[in-house]
C-alpha cells in the first residue's frame, strides 16, 4: 500500500503505540471498536476476515481469539516482523493493499482501521476490497475524517503528516458506491479520538509526535489544520453487493 507518508520515523498514530516499548494500544476506540465493527458486520466464528494495514497484529489476534480466520497484511516490514511473532506465516503477510494476494470472492470481511487514510490510491484499494469480498461480505473502516470539509485544504497541504489523507465522508461514500458497495452503518466516534490524544498528552506532556512523522510539519501547524477541519473519527460498515455495477475510471 503506497503510503502518503514515507518518513522513516513513524508517528505514534501510525504505530498505534504510546511509545516504542509500550504494548498498550493507542488506536482510537482500541479493540472495543474492532469488536463493535465485527459485530455490526455479522462476522463470527469461521468467517474469513482480512485486516488491511495490520501493524503489530492486535486486531488479528483479537479476531482469531473469537475463532475468526483473520489474516493481516502490511507493507511495512518492520511492523510486520512484530506482527508475525506467534502467527503462522499465512496469517500475517507482507503485501500491498492495491494488489491483494487473494482470489476473487475469498473474504467474508475486510477491516481497515486507521489505514485507508494513509494509502495513496483509495479507488484502487477499494476495488481490490470489492474483488476479494464475497457477495454479501462487509467492508469495515474506522479512520480520521473532516467534520468541516471546507477546511480540508490545510490538511491536504501538510507534507509529512499521517493526517494529510484525512477522509471526507461524501467523497468516501461516492467512491464506495462506484466500487459496488452500499453503506449500511456510519457512526461518529470522535470522542475516542479525543481520548487517544489525551492519553498521549499524559504520557508525553504534549501532542508532539502523535501526528508528526518528521520536522517538515510542525506540531502546531498540524493541530491548527485539525482544528479547522474539526477532525473526527468514524466507523463505517459497507455491504458488497455483486449485483451493483463497478464503475471503472
């Protein structure tokens, strides 16, 4: 998955950890939101679910504990090495979201937590999700979004921040429809985003390093852009209906 942020030093938001040595999950909503997504998508024991951008494999482990056949992919070899510890090789794979190594109609569900906004070609990723999902399968997305879309230009102008790909709801729903999806659920979980930021401040004394990968984007500029765009966090469940035509550009 080609990332919008190619910095060597990843932000805490991308790694999902308060600090490198801390195993406590920072992702907004944590595994509780993962569990809610799986429940809303009606995915249970025996279902095959792909986790796009699985990172250290927290969600893969949680789903496999529920007897879900969860498979994680990540393009980052550093995080994938951590995720592969304790997994069979087939359960955590280094791969690109734009070219998934699975056959058509293979998955019951696809999960993308804090990952779609980091990918450069959303249309291609969503088309791949549509291809590998069975008819009636669900796509589950949780991610950053702009609650004030008119201010997104300041976010997009950030050079090396993990928030520069912040999602616009209308734009995402249009893309999903073009790729053969029907949105069933949209929930706002912006409180979980605020709670994650507060935890980071308690750990580090400021927000420096939460959204910033390198020094090109100062923390105050990122915070100003997020404030103007009223950055929020959402959970979306979309149904893959193979009777819906896919529009290819």
